[in-house]
């Protein structure tokens, strides 16, 4: 008689409806296991969406439009088309409550977006040093024994003469320090192993581009150094997180950072373990 065994992907589907594990889901669990539970296991509706999330998504949409036009062979797209893509990205959130920060409004964010996109359009980032291979490209694969496949969404993938460049765009209230880069590096280090089959033996270069939401916007490249030991450490962390998820280890992790903008405060207060 043939015995059927559940794969990690099967377990993931039973728990979340998805047969993969994303780095953002792992990060959510690390920040607050109960928030992960409400979002991915219970799939509860969120009470609101933060303006920073919508704004970051809209800025990404403007940059995505730029690079997609370049990938399709167009000349440098006009600045106004980036602004239009930014505005269009707000539309799907029209029926949801958007919670703005102190001294923040839709108008102030639109003005900030105009400054950011103008700065980008004039910067060296608007000149891709090679051939654009993908924008918002998905990669997935079995990287960690005993875990579901890891899903990566790569913001920008560029082929140069000597490397394959993986770029992830981040929006931030301030410039990143070296410590910020080190803390976030695990994401791109995992992406390295997923993208490597496309490199044809060339090095895979990893970088964050951090867009600051300051009066005078700044766009800075931050290279992430390839480190096999750090990649293996990240994989062990992901494996521990997945083991905890499987075991049903969900609990709140209260802090000013976690709770202030959490869209699950009501169910969290009602949760009794």
C-alpha cells in the first residue's frame, strides 16, 4: 500500500492557504507571533492600513513603471508618468481606512512623492547600468530542508557585463546606517540563492536602495556583502520560525513599535491564549 506523506508545502497550505513561505511572513512572526497568526492563519480583516504602507507601495509603483518602460525598450519615461503611476497605486485602498501619522495628510504625502520621484528621475538610478531582466519578479524554491518553498519578489533584476544585480527598494523616515543594512540583509541573502541559477556563473550582486521620506529626499545604494555563513544563519532562523508556526506557538509581543500601528489591536485585546 502506498503511504502518503505531507510535505512542508502541504502543511503550509493547511495553515495559511499558501504552499510557500515568504520573508515578509517570517519577519512578521519575528516581530509579533500573534500578528502573524491573525494575518496569515486567521486571515482577519485589518482594522486600517497605515499611510506608510500605502505610500511605500505607491512609490514602488512609480519606480516599477519607470523600469518596466525601460525593459520594454522605451526611452526614459517622462516624470509625469511616474507620478501618474504613484497616484493610481492609491486607488485600491479607496474603500479602506488609511491611518495617517502626526502632521501627515494625503496632500503632504503627494508633495513628498513628487519630490522623491523628481529626485529619482534626475539621479544615476534612472540609468540602469545594464539590461533590465525583471521588475517585481517572483522566484521560489526549496532552500531549507523541512520548510516550504521560499518565495521572493525581486523589485529589480539587472544584467550587467560582469554580474546579475538584485535591487530591493525601501522607503524610510531617515537614512540607513550600516546596522540597518546588516539587520535587513537576510532577505537579500536568501534571494541570492533563488536568483543564482540565472547568473550563468557570474557573481550575484545584492543591494538595497533606500528612499528617505525627508524634506530633501535622498536615494542611496547600500551593497549587501555575500556571506555564505550569514546565508546559512538566516536559513536556520527561518527554519526555527517555521517550526514554531507548525507547533502553534502564537503569543503577543507588546511594544510601542509593534502595537502603535497594529491593525489587529481589537482581536489582540480579546485574545486569551
